[in-house]
């Protein structure tokens, strides 16, 4: 399956979760066994080329692709979690959303000094989530040079924001619009 075949498996829902948003829904991609397998394989090839030693994925959809890529490559997986979920002492980062703020937390003891960790998520829009994850992982001592996504929404500028923070961005497909 090519990235174009995978793109055809993404469902677009207009005006979700609010008016004006075109929600790019991966549910239909991951429900297709061949589609899921091919998207994980393509992500894994690109992650392997970037020399990652571990994978970090953001709750919740980043867990699906990130953990699968980690298994494919025999690497460890670091969950970047929503607040209050980890049962140990965490470090966290607050970041701005379009309306309000959100927070990500990790267990810093899961990360070795200068470990090369690749970020994997389903989609990059404004880049706020991925940039916060990169900053948090760096704070724990990781080297973050690459972030991999199934979908990029280039018009929202997230990929450029990550590149400005010295994180190379790679996506299997782009969609136009917000
Ligand atoms: P952002 O922080 O703006 O890059 O958004 C990151 C997260 O929000 C992604 O991991 C997606 O899960 C979700 N998201 C944002 N915009 C969309 C969209 N148009 N369709 C589907 N998911 C989205």
C-alpha cells in the first residue's frame, strides 16, 4: 500500500469537534488491517533511518502508532501522558491550545541521558502538542531530532514550528486546510 492508498482510508468529518474544523479521522485507517500494517511499516522505515533508540508517543492516538512502531523496530516506548495518569514522580509541561491550556507529563526515569528519541503521533496541526512533547523530553535529557506523523496539516504551520526548534518533521501524507 502506498501513502496515497493510506490517505484514501482516512475519513474526514466536517465541523468536528467545532465548526470550521475538518477532522481527519484515523479510525477508518486503523480498522483496516492492511492499512494499519502498511502505515506502521512506513513510519518504522522512516524512524529507523533517523537512528532513533526509543519512541515517544502522545496520549492517545500517538500510543497506537508509536507503540506499534516501537514493536516493529524492537525499541522501547515512552508514553507522553495527560496529567495525573503516571503513578510516579513526573515532570510536566503546560502549553497553550487555541482555547485554554493543556499539560503533558512523563516519567523522567524512563529516559537515558542523550538517548535519541523519535516522537510519533497521528497528526500535526498547530504543532503545539509535539513541540511541548519535544521540550519535555529534552528537559529529561533526551536528544530529540525527528518527529514522525501519519498526517500533516501544513497550512497550520506546526511542522515549521518544530523545524525552528531543530526537530525534523516527516509525515506520510498532507491534507489541505485546517
Ligand atoms: P496540534 O497540537 O495543534 O498539532 O494538534 C495535535 C493533536 O490534535 C493531534 O495529535 C491530533 O490528534 C489532534 N488534531 C488536531 N487537529 C486535528 C484535525 N484536524 N483532525 C484530527 N485530529 C486533529
